[in-house]
C-alpha cells in the first residue's frame, strides 16, 4: 500500500475479510461509466482501483498488483464497487481447479511442515 505503511488492511475494509461477492484472481473487471465526483469520495486505495479499472479491463490480481493494494483488500473493495454497480464484471469463469482437492493438498502440506 503506497499511502502509509502504518495503515492495516482491516482498517481499509472496516474489519471485513470477505467480499460481498467471491472474485477469482483471474476475474476481469472494468468501469462502465466513470464518475469523478464518486471517485473523489472513495478511500485512496478504492479510488486507485476504480480509476485503474476505468483505464483498462484488468483482472483482480492485476489491479491488486498495479495499485499496490493487498489481494484480500482488493477483493473486498472491488466487491463493494460491484455491489454499487460502479465496477462491472467483464468475464468470470468457474475455477478449473477442484476446491476440495486443493484444500486437502494444503492440509497435507501443513501436516508435513
């Protein structure tokens, strides 16, 4: 986060750890109609995401990296923007990975550590 190294992620998300809508890292988002008045009212991190999504269609992961906002925070903030119809989902496909299998692999790795 380029604003202040002292701002914790939970402050930016009001303590929320889950987005209103699950977003995959490869979900593509954009801004249909940019509203500068609305943008001015956003927190700096949300504003950077909103403006970057307006400039180009990008994935959640790309927005997170380019805007220097942690991925979890990016998901929560984008979820808020999507819920207010400020950001649009351009493409969202189901994950090609079996979630149950991945969780079992992670559990196994934790047991080995």
